[in-house]
C-alpha cells in the first residue's frame, strides 16, 4: 500500500493524470476511492474531497442490473482486466455513458493493492449510434411500403403478364410488343445478367425460387438497383404450372444502405482512433513511455519507444514534432498541431501539448506530451465553413440584404446588398445604427414595426415578419420584406441581439395591389350583374348575387348560402331524369373532359315552390387552396320555353297537314298509276305497253319525292342520296325479273341536300336514264354494270351515270323518242350542263347549281 501512496504523491504521476482528457479513478482493494483526476471532477461534478473514501457506486444510475456489477467484480477479483460500459449519473442528476478499462494493481506480495479505472465519456457516441439504428429501422419501414412491379408466367400457354409498375421500372411502353423476358434480361448489368438468367431458368424449369438484388439500367438509360424475386407454383405432381415474380426499385434503399455503411464505417474508424495520447520524452526527444489507447498496441509501442518523432514518422512528417519540442525547451510549454495520413489517403489531425518536466535541481528530466485527436473538430469546422459559404451563395441567389442589430447599443451591421436596394453604397450610410433604418423607413410603417417587435419579444408570434416602405436614394419608395429573429439573450431572457434579412418585394406588392383591385372589380361585376349568378363548391352554394335572390324570391343571401344545388331543384327535371343523377353526371362531364365551361338547361324551385326554367353556364375555377369550385350563371328562359312550345305546336300542325297532303297525293298518284296499268293489260301493242310502263315509273319517281318531302322537316333539305338509292334499287328489282342479263349496280353517293323544286326534275331525269340503261344497254349480254356517282363541290352538284353497255348507236336510239325528249326537258329545268359520251357504253356527266327556288314547282319549270 505504501507503493500506491508514493505513486499517488509523485509529481510526474499527478501531472500526467491531470493532463489526460479522461476520468481516472483509483480505489483500494476494498473499492474505496483514493484518487480522482481533474477530468473526473469536470465530468461528474464531484470534487476529490467529496468522493475520497466513497465507493464508485455513488455514480450508479440504477439502469444496469446487479448481475452486471457482480460479473465485473468477479473478473477483477480474479486478477483480470475488465473492459465495459457504464451508464452513470452525475452529481446534478443527469445521465452519461462511460467506456471503462479497470485493472487490478498488485503489491510486492502478489496481493491486489488497488484498482485503477480509466474511463472515456462516450455519451455523444451512444446518441449517434442510436440515431444510426433509428435511421436503419426507418429505412426498413420504407422498404415495406414501397411499390413493386409484379409478373406472372403461364408455362403451358407460354404467356406473360406484367403489372403497370413493372413496365415503368423497365422504361417500357405499356403495349410493348417485343420479347419481354429477353428485353428485361438485357436491362441487368453484365455483372449480374448471366446470374439472373440462370436463376430465372432454374425457377421456370425446376421450380427453384430466387431473390437477387442487382444493378439495372432501364430502356431510358436510368441506372438503378432492383430486387428481383421469383417463386414457382406446382401442381400435385410437382410440375411447375405457374411462376410469379416481382421486381422492386430499391435504388434509394441501396444507396442509403451504402451511405449508412460508409457512415458507420467512418464512425467506427473515428471511434477506434479516438486516441488521446499521453506519452513521455527524454531530454533528447526520444519516446520513453506511452499511456492510453496507443499503449495497448504492442507493435506501435515497439516502433515508438526509444525513437525520436523524426525516426517514427519520417523527416517530413516529423518536422512539427521536432519544432514543437524545440519550442517547449525554450518556453517550458508548447502546443502544436500535426496530422498523419492513413492507408486510404485520409488525414487524421491531432493537437499535442508538450510540458517540460524538471528534476529537483531544475534540470530537464524530460517532457510530458498529451495529444488530442482533432479530426472530428477539423472536419466540423470545414463543414461549418462550407455551410457558411453555401448560406452566402443562398443570400446572393435570393438577392437578400442582411442586418445584425445590437439592441442595447443600437449599433447595426448591414451588408452591401442592403444598401444597394435603396440606391446607396454601404460607405455612404456608415456608421450605421438603428436610427439609420428608422430614418429611411416610411413614418406610417414604423408604428407597425414597433407593434410587431413587441409581439415577437412577448412570444405571441414565432418570428418578426413585416413589410415596410423604405425611401430610395432617388426619392421613391421601395417595399421591403423585413424578417428577423433573436440571436442572443441576457441572463434574464431579454433579447440583446437580432439578425435578419431584407428582400425587395416592390414588384410583388404591386402585383398584390393589382390583384386586390381585380378582386374588387370582380366583386362589383358579380354583385351588380343582371344575370343571376352563384359560386358553388362541393355541391354547396358559397355565394350569390342580388339578381339570383330576386329570381328565386329570397330576400337575404344567408337564406341561400349553405344550401345544396339539389335543395333548390325539384326531384326530377322536365325530361323525367333525377335531378341528383343529372347533376352528378354534369359535374363528371365537366371534370372528365377538363372543360372550362359547360352550357345546359335546368329547372330550379323558387322559395314559393314554383319552378323556373333557366339556361346555365357553369365554369370551372380553383380557389386559393387549389380546390375545385364553379362559377354558375343563370338566364331565365321562361319566355323562350313558351315560344318553343308554340313553335312545337305549329310544327305538329304542319306535320299533320303534310301527312294529309302526302296521303292525298299518294292516293291520287296511285290511282293514276293503277289506271295506266289497267290500260297496259288491255293493249296488245308491245311498244305502247312499254311506253305506258315508263310513265308508271315516272309516277313512282314523283311519289318517292313526295314521300321524302313528308319525312323531311324542310322543303330545302331533300336528300338526293336517299332518292337516288330508292329509285335505282326499285328499277334494279323490276328489271331483274324481266331480263336475263345480270346487272351490277355500283353507287358512290355523297349526302347532298337540295330544294324540292330541284329534287323532282333530278329524280325524273335519273328515272329516264336508268330505264334506258336497264332496257337497251345490255341486249344479248349475260352481265352488265351501271355506276352512279353523286358529289358536291361548293354550290355545284355533279351526277355521273354510266354503263358498260353497247351505247346509243348500237341500241338504235331515236333522238326524237319521248325518253330522250324528257331528258332534255329535265336538263333545261335544272339549267344543267351535260356531257354525253356513247363510246364503250353510255355516260352522262350532269352538273347543275343548287338554287333555293320558291313557290310551286310548275312555276319554275321551263318546258319550252
């Protein structure tokens, strides 16, 4: 025990222990504290006098079980060194973590004389480790929630199914027509392609599942990581009947994982190199002893002990140590910085303090060195400087001026940009105080500023934030957005310093004023509009104007605002449809086609229960929160509906009259046709019978026109296409039973609408031409072809009728025949141009101008 006492009284020992930036605790064999160093006191708050004779258990936090301490003492009393971590409690009650190394020290008789504990504060390291573990847990949760593309393969039918997400992961179009498997495998980087191909083949053929994470490049060249999994489904016989799989984009997870691993690796390296070094040098500068973590490395001890820093680190790297030693010899104490470079090229930075050790006769015995690892601090400073630089660039990018206000003295520091906003250079305004700011601020705004400041100082608002006018050097006013926060406070919590920014928002404020003016104009237009108007959101009325109140019989807005559209609508509309269903359909149509506006008719129910028909124009809008709303304008169409009813009644009367006229005309034409047919039965002259048959066909042509007239809503909208189709098919069927020739009818007809007074001669003209073709064109032939084309160009109508028959000459046609005479007559009535060709058959090319002829048909005919 005497040896321990001498050691504790040794000047060199106490000097060394006081220099170590870690807790040193020495107890006797009964665990009573004999010595603690200065660092212990600074860390725990206990002085040497307070803990001397006490058990180290005064630091026990109660967080660790009794078994923990029992195992520790079993290790120590057996004579072995114990290394572990404590969660202890300081004198003030706060917790902290220590990493401790406790060794038993023996006396000459081999008995344990005392225990020495060297402990390192690792509270911050514990917190960082816990943060890293929380980040890893969060990453796992994100992976579980991530979307995954899936696929399915049917081996029997050799069919694949891909989900939309899988197409997106590959960068393929949804309807990709290529070989999905082949193109998918091409996306895997070469290092993984053969592996995934082999795994996929084994899964499909043998049912062996796989799970592989691989590098991947999609069709658009985006590089990523994917996790590809597959599983086979087998039948009772063990045959693969289906294969399902998934591909998940895990790029973010992989990159995060890699970054986390790098961070953990760097952190672990930092922890392992947290090697505050305690060493001694002799008067010649050779290492004589090492303490702390470096002392545990035998290879390092062997390399350093007995050698100078230049011999250990090399001439160049050893220079700081040599110069530091020279300065310590002269000054007695000297601190210097140095660094070493590890194998991967990274530098670790240290700060070493050398203190001269003197003998009793004042001769230099040697030097005590305490080295502190500053790597983390240096890197933190570099990051801080980088942060400052980025902040400065951010201020430049936002063109913000900055201010720093010492509240007690009034001294205020501005940057150059602050002065430039007002047209000054900073030199023109210096020295700058809070009065500088006050003198440039509009008098009407200073009161608002003072109110905002007081509210901020009281804690009523989270930040000082106000827009003020400041006078430019040229005399005009500049709008400035002034924001700031308390940076320093005194012991009583009163603000002593504020910092903040100024941003020129003149254009913004001008735009805001214009917006307010525009809103005011809109409000006036809305309120004073003669058209009933409302604003609807989510089916509810949120605003309406006076015109709508007047129309609906309400006196105040609050009687309507808050009601739904359906509450002021009947259950069913006049068309028999449910108002609720029709309203939903209307909103869906407005949304689905992204229409800005939609016009439709509706019936609303007034306050007294009566119905009012309105024409509605509904327009999509978006409110300030980005939510959908609609601007709705009504127009009372009560008078229009009454006029429409009168018109409809008149139309029904016209329809009844036309039906009666058509019935009488049809009966009369049928009587005439019947009389002629009776006449035909009594005539033996074949030529006379043929001519009478032609007359019957002409009457049928007139009847067809009258039928179209009855069915048409307008005398000027007779469909020439329908007339031609009807006549051509009727004649084809009639001659089919009489002739042995098979005639093919080809028609290419545009939908041409003409006046009734032109439709009749066109129909009769076509009747004559087709009768001639069916009767004469294909004599002694087994088959033939008739082609009819109808087209319209501008206001001109073109009608082509041709056949591939024998032509006029071969047919022996007489130019003075009745049919030919009628053709000429109808051409004159139409004022048409006719191009007649009889080579290789007969071709009529007829062209006439559409005319809006009025009055009776007979009055428009030119029979001369």
